[in-house]
């Protein structure tokens, strides 16, 4: 798949949001499935599921890209990803995952790479999480992120210190917490 097509899809998702309900199968010839999206002020992350991550049939790859809004326009900063968990669109129980909310990927990209001096770098950080079926929302600061049917959630932030993500049940009770400052699955 070409990078231009993926970038166009990321920008469309930032503009229009994720489809509702979240797709749970590859329905068209795009070659990818939008998984999750988060916007915090002028930074964002979008995550896609791609088939055959290493060229092995049946393998899937999850890719997350960070964005920075500059002069009213979203600018793609870059990103990365890795092999998806087995059967990535089937939601796993807390017993299978070992907890209600699991961090499985993270990364950062510099958002002011064009500066003249090497110090003063500012970053956009991302975390990829998977939520058990009991989790209805993930709270990050004051933001409430709805958990789609497949259970994948992404979180974006621009502060040096990462936030805490809280898994909430349908009544708003906290089931689990993940400190995203550590940024390592």
C-alpha cells in the first residue's frame, strides 16, 4: 500500500472521525481497517490494522501515526507499529490479558524537527491499548474515549510526562489503571 493513500485515510479520519460502529472486518479494497483515534488539543494519533504484517498470510500489523495541527492543518509526523495480537478484532477477556487494560505499543515523534538548535525538541507521544469487554470507556485526564467493539484504543499527548489511562465500566467505576509515562508494553 502506498504512503499517500494511507496519509489520505489518516487525514480523512481526523476530519470525519471513526466510522460508527467500528468496522470488524475488511469490507472494501482499501487494504486497511481504521482501529482507533485520539485528539488532544493540537496533537493526534490514528491507528490502522493492516493485513499480513510480515508477508505471512494470517498475520496482521497495527500501525499508529502521530499528527500535529499547525496553522489549522494536520501535519503527519510519522509513526510505526508492529505485529498485531492473534485475532486482533476479537476482544479478549481480562483473564486472557491479565488485566482489564493492557498497553501493547507506544512511541513518539518529534513535532518541531525543523528547529535550528538541537535542544528544545517537542514530541507527540502515542500509546496503543487493548481493553477487556467489561471496559466501556477509557478516561485520560478529562477525556473519555469510547472503547469500540474490538477493544483497541489509542492515546495521544504532547506533555513530557505521560498521563494515566483509567478503564471504566458502563457505570463509570474504575476497573484498572495504566501509567502511560512508562510507555513500554
